[in-house]
């Protein structure tokens, strides 16, 4: 599917997914950079309309539930896709190469892989086989602005 002109855009429409506007950087960086046939996104937070939906650590009994964090990983991934679309056009994506997901984790929380599935599952829905990717799911003490999750992508483009 990915790689055929207009197919990714058509799939987004079919799934009723609209890419958000590119999130404004919160420091000295750009949202995405192309190097050869690869695009690397900066870490994307789950901004919705310019605001984080929640802040704090993820875990049972923590500020953010694992289920909510999984949803936020999906939102952060949409923000990463928006950065890619703005740089090279979403229909030029041929393959999702790598996903790195960071989860602000409460002490004892080990569910980072399930949280980052919010990103992986979305990419599979959109890109099908071309959405299969390598991945890291990392627990951290804190993320920028108190965000519960952060996602970055590496994709291969035409």
C-alpha cells in the first residue's frame, strides 16, 4: 500500500484520520529532517490543539493510566506523521523503519511496550505491511513539559 501515489492519504481518509497541524518545536530543533531516503522526526509529544492532554508519570495509581498513555502514544505518532507530511508528503512514505517510544514511568511500572503499542498499532492500521518496524519502548523518569509519552519515527521515503 505505502508507496503508491495517494494510497496513504486514501487510507487515512478511509480510517477517518486527519493529520494535525505540525506541532511547533518547544526548543531549538526542527520537527523532521531528511537524510537520503530516510526521514527522522524529532521526539513528538501528544499535543492536541497546542496543549498536552495530561501530564505526569504513567502507571497503576499514577497521574496517567496505561490505557490513557497508549492513546497519547497514538496522538504523538499522528504528530510525527504530520511532521513527515509537512517535510516530504505522507504519500512518499515507503516504509516505517523504526519507532522509539519514551514513557514517563512511575516507580515499578514495566508496561512501556503496551503503551508504545499505541504508536505501533496505528502505523500498522495506516501502512499495512509497510508499517512493520523495529522499535524501542523506554521508561524514563521525566519527559519535556511533563508529558507522559514521546514518540519519534524513522521512515524510508521515495
